[in-house]
């Protein structure tokens, strides 16, 4: 794996000597690094967490889930062993859209009930940091789980 020598990496791609396993490793490193960049930029500004440790805990869980999810889905795809990144990227789009539509509908109902039905603010009762961490973890797990199901279907 070339982490510094870009020209050699480009040459390897030109010569088609980069394996699917190596491509997955680059994909995994890129995904983890971008998650770190996104979370760290959030930490550098005013944190949206009441407890700063919650943000670091969420980052840790997200990185673990990304690593585990990538390794599991790569293993599932290995039956055919081709087009892992293309498949995962393409499958993640409709899965993500469906999940976001579902999530927004649930949140709209929840906020509507909170505002117009309940006499107290449920969001003040829920511990915001816990809700945020759990939401991030559920989203990551759900997306990888659904991708894995469809990779099994493709390979079946």
C-alpha cells in the first residue's frame, strides 16, 4: 500500500496491478480518515455535545463500525471478488435515501407530538448526547447491514 508515493500508486493502477483487496484497503483508510477529519473539525469549533467525551465516544464507535462494516461487506462480496467499491457506493445511495426519508418522517411525527400534544418538552428530557451518539451508530450499522444483504443477493 502506497501512502506517500502517489506516482507509484498511479503506475500500479495504470498497469492494473492493484488487487481488489488493496482497493478495499484504500477505500477503508480513506473512509476512516474522512470520518476523523469531519469529526475533528466539529470538535475544533463549538462542540454540539454537552459532554465533549460523547463526541469522542461517537467517533470511536463510528470508526469501529466503518472498519467492521467494510471488512464484513468485503468478505461477502469476495464470492465474486469484483467491483466492491462500485457496488458498495451504488448500493449506499438508495439505502441512504430510504433511511433518511424514514428518519425524517419519524422525526416529524416526534417533533409534532412534542410540540402540540405533550405538555412538556421531551427533547429536554432526552439526554441530547446519548440521542446523538445512538443515532449515528444506528445509521452506520443500518447502512452496512442493508449493503451486506444486497451483496449476498448479488452473489447468490
